[in-house]
């Protein structure tokens, strides 16, 4: 009888153990699913806040285009700048931070030539790439997009890419995306997307425009500093000046450039803010805190063929838009 009671007790203990494990597992699973649902709802809210900011950015571009020649600015009706300046929009249940960047203020990758390649070289050097490695990368970029198989002094053509463990061929055509740069000889994720110490070159490049010039009024500071004849202090001063009023010609900054005046003139454009046609709008939506947001970006063009001046077309859209590190 005692033996039977001992066996029964063991069975009860095992059943209780199994029930406890089952209940604990169910509780953990329920908690994980509840948390996942909460995060999904919060991310969805942030996404729609970011989308709203995107539409606000497009509206501000149209507003700036229609009012760029006005001489009087009413309080609260100022024009948004298209040089990446952040603007915060309060939306009651949340907020968003919107940046507008004129593509004409960036270095045109598809418009790059042997003559204008020095701007990309300088940008690479400013990001910490050695001068010799920067020369090699510029040559490789130009070889990647030209139509022949003759490589430049430090460049690379099909014979190099075919010799890799996983061979492929260069495009021998214009870049279709900026991410395509990662295939070019010498380009690493750290150079393209940046590290904790350097921001990378991704945000300073564009696929649009072929003039080989950058708009001084909207160029990021990194691009300004990469122009021949420019020094970091000069770039900071130009940013300060254009925040007050558009720079209309090179004479407005001639005194700042000094001896670098003649060298930079060939690479600079002075279109007024709001006169550009293609922009990238970046919008980040936030809920209660600004520690983690949801970012979307869109590249839009205005007034193209068969389009009215106020109409726009989306060339590229990315959601979420976090750049891989």
C-alpha cells in the first residue's frame, strides 16, 4: 500500500510539473505576442506620421516654388530650405521631422566625368579614404559606367570583375541605383554608408543631373567642402551666408574663397532655393519619444514632360529608409 501511494505521489508531482511548464510557456508566448502587437501598432502609427510628413514636405516644395521671388515674409509663413535643414511638425498624437534636399546640391554620379571626378575624390578623402585609394575609386566608378572595356590608370573593367570568386560584369551604363556602387572596385560598405566616425558618401550622391556642377545654395556642407579650392572654414561660412539669403553668383562669396575662387567657379551653380526640379524628401515619424522613429524617403520631380508645373512624379520611394551600417 505504501509503495502504491509513493507511485501516485510521483505521478501527481509530474503532472503538476508538466502543467506548470505549460502555463509558464503559454504566459511567455502570450506576453511575446502582446508585445509584438504593441510594437506593430506603434510602428504603423509612426509610419503614417512619416507619410504625413512626406506629403507636408512636398507641399512646402510647391509653396517655395510659388513664392521664391516674394520680398515680404509673413510670420510663420517662411519658406522651407532644401539643404537638409530639419523641420519638426507637431501632429497631436505624435510628430515628424522632415528634411528636404535638392538633388542639384549633390554630386551627380551619372554626370561624373574625368574633369569633374575631382569632386568625388575630394569627398572620399574628407571621409577618411587615402588619396591613392580615392583616385582608384574614382577611376573605377568612371570605368563602371563608360561603354568601353579600356580601363583607366587605376580603374577596373571586365577582366578584374571576372577574376573575383563570384564573377560579374560592370554595367557599362549609367548607375540605376546608388546601392549599385557597392559592386565597384574599392567601394566598401563603410565608405558608402559610413561608420560611427564618418558619415559615408551615400547621402552626398545623386543619380540626377548631368551638368557636373552643384548648387551652392542647397549643397550639404560635405559637398561644399569637397569642391576644389574650398576649405572647411569656407564651407561653414557659406552655409551661414545662404541661411540669410540665397547666393546669386560667385561674386557674393568671392571674398570668402580668396585664392580658391578661380578653382571652384567651374564646379558651382547658383540656382535660387525653390528653383530646382528634383528633390529628396526624408520624413521620420515619432510617437511619444524621439528615441526611435520610422523613416521614409521619396525622390520626386516637378514639371517634367507632359506635366503641369505643380504636378510631381515619384522617382524613388523607400520605406523604411534606414541605411544599412
